[in-house]
């Protein structure tokens, strides 16, 4: 039996976890053609078929499933070994890598990450921003330990992970005082015809907000649409339009951006999730973020009862 090629094992493991050669190629910064070729060579060397194609899907064989279990253990131990080597001594902080989606408000992300840094023995924090799909790919191959997102795991993803609801809040509308002086009527009627900064389609409450406006026959003038909520707030601060954000953050937003709160949109809710590969949160950094959400971001009702805490992918 030939020696195990760990580079090929890494390619196999990444494809198995992400469900396709294309996704694996993106995560590994290689071409899909190169990944497929390396996998064929790996199977030829081992003398067994690990993956078979069924229509457009890649499916693990029995041998592939067995090898995947070993690969999980091998690469988990490898990550632990790298963490150990990065520490000159036991006093150096351990790495904690977390992803934050673009659509999560920066004020929310800041409070969650501050809670990690304020631990008695804080880890060395590594934070990456991006879209949910890309961050979940990083999570699936253990380059991230958690992802903060404004939605739970998509139902069609192949990543094995769990969604923990940190908190929720109804939306509220905000605008610069000068713009408020130009708007006529009461909220929400004043939104009709008003310049409006619409969250992009990657923001979880984009569609519910659009339905809420349509149900009330409100037709604001969309002047910009953007996934980055911090950018929308900055435009709103300059008086370019009305924007929405979680009502739980109203005091912070009004103080930070110098804007006025026009009113609450109780029917549309913003949520924040912590997505992890753990069924139950046990990591001290994750527990700190959970507690910060409950106490400082969304109030005492931020974390629901345990039976509703976990959303399996």
C-alpha cells in the first residue's frame, strides 16, 4: 500500500466538505480542473473510488465516507499542532478566527468582538469579512471557528454547521435632521416619495422590508441599494436618504451618526446568528459574544429558550 499523500487528502477532504470541485477550488485558490485531476490521481494511487458523480452531484462512496472520518481527525489535529507552534510559550494568546458577513451592522460586530477581547485571557483575534457563502466555506475547512451573520444557515448548503440565534430586534427608520425637516406627515406615511437607502439583496431583511413597504402602498424613491450597512448609515448621515437599522441600536446610531429616529417598523425583524460547527456553544470566546448580545445589544430577551437556540443546517 503506498504512503498517504496528505496534499491529495486535503483536496479530497475539501471537496467532500464543500460538495463540489468548484467550491473546493475557490477555497484552495486552485482551478477546478486541477482539483479534479489531483483527485483522480489520488484514487488511482489508493486503488479505490472515493467520489462518484450522480447527475450534477458529487457523492462519496462507502470508502470515501470512511476516509473522510479519518481526514476530519487528521486535519483537526494538524490545526491544533499549528496553534501550538505559533505560541512561543503557554502565555501567548491562542488564535480565534471569526468571519463577519458584510450585512451585519458594524456596531453589532464591534460589541461582539470587544466582548472577546475583554476576556481574562483573550485569544489572538482574527476577523474576516465577506459574503456568507464564502465564509461558510472557510468554516467548513476549519479556517474559521465561527461566523456572525444576519441569517441562519441556508437550507441548501452542504456545510455541516449549526445556527445559534444571538438576538433579534424590530427595524427602525432613521435620517439626518435636515432631511427630516423636509419630509411631511407622520411616520410611516412620510416615507412615500422620500429618498431611501435600501439594504441590498444579501441583507436578510431586504425582502421583508420591501413587502412591508408594498403592503402599505409606500413608494419611497430608492437612491441607493447596498449590502454594506455601514455605508448606508454613512450616506444617511450626509442626508442622502432614510435608512433602516435595528431599533435596539437606536440610541447608539443616533449618537454616532447624528441622525433622528423616525419610527419603529415592528413587522420587520433583524436577527443576528452565530454559526459554528458545534451543536452547543462551549468556546469561551463564543460564550462571551452570546452574553454580550444578551446584555448590551438586544436586551434580556436576545437569547431564546434553549429548545429554540440551535438551527441545524
